[in-house]
C-alpha cells in the first residue's frame, strides 16, 4: 500500500480548514498519532522538539532537530511542500515557534504532547489558550478513507492468522507467559511491526479484562481469554479477542458463553449509518442483561481504532455520536465472573453504507483444544 494513499497531501489542507472552523489560530503537533495522521511522519518522541506548526492562515512548517532532519526528509512529510526548519542544540525551538506565529489567541496541542512541551509552549506563546488538537482532528480521524479501511483489513487478516495458531500454543502445564511469548513472536511473523499487547487470561485471570501475563500454570478444563494486537508497518492497528478452553470447560461457563455470542452478534447486526454509538452498546447489553449477567459486563462495548488501538468513537452509553461510513471500532462485549472465569469476543468493524463490515473472520465459537 502506497504511503501517498494512506497519508495524502490533501490531508494537510483538510486539517487547516478544520483548525479555522474550530476557531483556532494554529495546531502544534509533536510526535504522536496526530502528527503521523496529518503528515505521515512517524517521528521519534524525544526531549528535542519536533513539531508541525499548522496555522489556520499562513504556511505550515516543521520544526525538527538537525540530527533528525534526514529522517524527516525521507518520510512522507517531504511530499507536503512545507518548510522544514532545523534547529541546533543551542537554539530554543519553542521561541522560534512563538516568534513565527506572533500573537495568537488559541492553539491546539497534540493530544499526546508531553506536559514538558506544553508548558514550554505556554511560556513561548504567552496568553494563548491551549486546547486539544483532537477536538479539531477527531472528525477527520474517525471517518476512515478507503485506503485506511484497506489498512485495517490487512491488520485484521494478520491478527486472524495469529489466532489460527493459538490452539497450538495452548496446553495444560504451560504458563500464561510461555503462551504469550509464542503469540508475541507470531504477531511479528504475521506482518506486524510492533506487538502492542498480549493478554492470556486463564481460569480466574480471564475475569480480569486487562490481565497481564503471569507465571500462572494453565490447567485442564480452564477457559483462556486471548486478546492480542499490534501495529502494522502502515501505522494501523489490529485488536481481536477469542476464547479457548483447554479441555472441556465448566457447564456454567458454556451457558454464559452462548449468551455472549448472541450479544456480540446483536451489536454487530445493529451497526449502520445514522445509529448512535450508544445504541450499539445497548444492543449487546440488552442480551446480557436479559439473561441475568448484566452486572458482570463491566466495560464499554467498544472503542475506535486506527493509528491508535483506542481512539474515537467510543461505543458506550452516553455517546450519542451517529455512526457514519468509515467509522471503525471494536465490538467486544464481555462477561466476567470474578474468581472463576470470564469471556470476551472482539471483532473490529467498519461502518459502511449498507451496515457493518467485520475485518476479523476467525470463528467466534468457543475453541476447545
């Protein structure tokens, strides 16, 4: 996939228009998903300042440490036609930005900007109100382009290939950490550039949604929740959860796993343009509530995904944002019986004109190994 498709030159102008429409004078984007989204440049997050300065009116420029200039020049940002402003070790890049911007009233800072940098900008641009750039970029980032959707499909296929191997890693007597190590290697082998997370929750650990790998030994008859994801070379992320059982699982687990399957199917079937994010959450929750497991569904139904594993939109009660074609997000209801076991089924979906397209295609039935 060409970087010009994923990171088109026109995105800079779209970000400028959004900045002006939001009443901001400029965006200041340091190394972050925000910077990569607008420029395609995956800059190193360093104490030395790298910052795209995007005025609502006037020419954009990229402040970059001189030693990082070659990397910037070889990145997709070089196609944008903007000035690269290298600075040396004895320079004050914050002062340079302040002088170039002049007097401004409101600036948007990258959501992931370090506090150290935001405070330096406060001093260098006195009197300017600082707000999150995410409030400006959210509308652009939520609605994925065809190239971004293709990148998410590629990520989904890669993580599906890892789940296909998981039954071969699971057996009684192995620790979660041993299984997690095999999975991490498989994530890279499947084409990811980084491993973002590996959750292997066996037995009672499956009731902790964000369980960390441990030295707990997996036992026969135990369900195992496997939630895995990484970032592809494109920058776009994968995230998928499936549940396995080492031998026959407990009867009470089998009972609520069937409920969970129906809940996940109901939520996926509810996806279509115009419906609210919270209605997708409600579709899953209604099934689980009706069967008496409502108190054991302890998190939102989903989160957006793209250059970050968790980004907007969030599929949660209270979010009345209507879905639109190009929105990409997880649908991952869960049921967790503390001290016993738990289960979660997760797919990434893209809202289309017709409904919802899953980018994960592994079976959602309980896999007994």
